[in-house]
C-alpha cells in the first residue's frame, strides 16, 4: 500500500496516509512537479497513461509525484524521474505552491507542490505504465494551447505554468 506524507500549510510533516485515501478525503500532502528543458528552450511534456487513478490521458509537466514517507525530496525527484522517463539530471527547486482541485471520480488533489527544473537533450524512455506519450514544446506554444484546450492538460500544470514561464524568462534576462 503506497503512502504519502501529510503536511500542514507550511509544509511541516504531520503524518502519513494511504495515497488513495488521502485523495478521497482531500488531505493536504507533499508533492513535486518537474519541468525538464532542452537546449532549444523546449519543455518536455508527458501524457499520463490512461489507467492513472486521476487525470489519465491528460498532458502534464515532465514528471510529478509524491515523496515516500522517510524519503527526502531530492531522493524522490531523482527516483521518480528515472522510474517514469528513464533518465536523471541535476534538478533545482524554483518555487512551491499549494493547490486544491476535485476530480469527477470522487478523488481530489490538495497538494503542497515543490517545483523543480532541469535540462536534458537526450531521448526519454517512458515507462508505459505511467506515460503514454511525450513531446517537446516551446513555452509560448504550450501556454497558448493550455488557454485554447485547457481540458487536455492536468490541473496542476495549468495552475503553475505562469510561474514557471516567469522564472524561465527572468533567468534568460540575467
């Protein structure tokens, strides 16, 4: 039984709970989202496998998941990137945000999400149990497509894309 780390509004650990129960009851828990860029300034998206417990078949950022109880964030982000996409790179945390959303299947997400970025110019090797497709896309094209076709994208990607774009634009202007 997979468990997640429950946290308060300041990301202080307050316990653990079974993952699906946490998503049924809408409890705040720790999560992470990874955005991988290539040297062409494109971001790698993944299309979530259809059989995912929520948001199956939707496009999402490169990788997202939860650290396991007793696992620090650095260990978790590298583990999950390898498990989902078959590669690992240096990652930098750029911000955190909290979001809450209900899905149509009696599940919800209420996450304290740590956002990481990294760079990679190779070919991902997606795990078909997790990822049905991948694609590289320019941030402005992604932003436009999210605005035109929001239902094609996972909620958390839509919730944080403006902050990711702002961060990337700021580091380009240094």
